């Protein structure tokens, strides 16, 4: 199924700046990630809530672009979401509970993958282990577990 979207409120869409129109791509994909079909007055806070939650749990979906270079992670403010009321897609809206379950499932899968990857990689490097069997990787060793970004 292809991902379709449109603005039912053309007047509002025309008010968006060039940069805001470019950000619309993020909203199209975010609809899919966040399991919300459209942006309305009523669900605008839910957009921000889910976007924030998903980013905190699984890392940034998007970055703010400046002169073609990625900067800060992009999590829209409520005002930025509300500017796009009338935006609609063919994504199916799911409940917050269903969205959280999906986000947690992705988190768990990522953790499992990273652990497995680190274990596999640890077998392959020549860094020394101490008496407890804990490997101490040399600086720059590719087998070292990547650090999770913590805020
Ligand atoms: Zn190593």
C-alpha cells in the first residue's frame, strides 16, 4: 500500500513557509510511525505526545535541516502541528495504547539486536578480557557496544 497524503485546508497550506513545506515530508512519515491518520484541532497534542515519546524511547525520527545539513532532532511544537490542521493521510489511526505497544516492541527488538551484535563482534576482536571475563575494548574497537544516547 502506498502512503498518500493531502491538505484538505488549502488556505492553511498556502500559509506555510518554504521551510515548513519541506518539513511536511516528516509529517507524512510520522503519520505512519505515530499511527495517526490526520491532524485536527482535537488530536494535535496527541501528535506531539507520540512524537516525543517515540523519540525518547527509540531515538530521533528526523532532524531539523539547516542549509541542507541535519541539526537538532526534529520534534514539532504544538504550534507547528496546529499549522497543519487539515493534513490527512491514508494511515490507519490506532489508539495510544497500540502505539505504545509498537514503540516498546521496536525498543526491545533494537536492544536484542544490539546485544546480539555486540556479542558477535566481541568474539571477533583481540581486546583482552579481565579475570571476570569482561572484555575491555581498546579505544576505537569496532566490537565495543555503541553508547545509547541519553538525555
Ligand atoms: Zn575489542
